[in-house]
C-alpha cells in the first residue's frame, strides 16, 4: 500500500512503545540495597572495583576540569586580517585572484611536506 506520489503512507503514531520512566527511590532504600550487595560473598573484590570505578571517574572529571581552565585560544587580543573586495569585480578578476591564492597555498603545503620528509628521514636514520 503506497501513499501519494508512490511514497509510504504516513503513520500517525510512533513505531516504538512508550518507555516507562523509573520510579523515584528513597535514599534509605538505596543504602539498604548497597549494604545488601556488599554483604553478600567476598567483600574485598567488591570494595576494590568500587574504589577503582570511583577513582577512574574522578580522574576523568578532574581531567576535564583542568583542561577547561586553559582555553584553546591563546590569551590576549586576536587579530583577524580580512580582504576587502570591490562589488564590481569581474569573474576573470576573481579567477585570477583564486589562482594566486592557490599558488601560495600550494607553496605552503609543499614546504610543510618537505619539513615532514626531513623529519621522516631523520627518524629513519635513527631506526624508527
């Protein structure tokens, strides 16, 4: 069965059933559950892995906090250079400027490629 213009018919409802939200739990029930879980069997490995999971989580959160203290952008004023063009430029002038810009970009990329080749040769001579 197809709809207008050969498309699938519009379905009114969601194809997924509504998910039930978890019920709120009192803290006393949470502590009782934790006490029961720690009381069963060998406690040593449960305490070790519990402490390890808290430690790793704390390490990750601390890393994010420390990293956020230093911004990605350098401090101080940022200078942006912008080219100003006339509104009545012809397509030929635009194409000529693009060729000039592309040549400068190619030269810059070539210099960077040569620098990386020098690094590669140095690492190869050391055996890496």
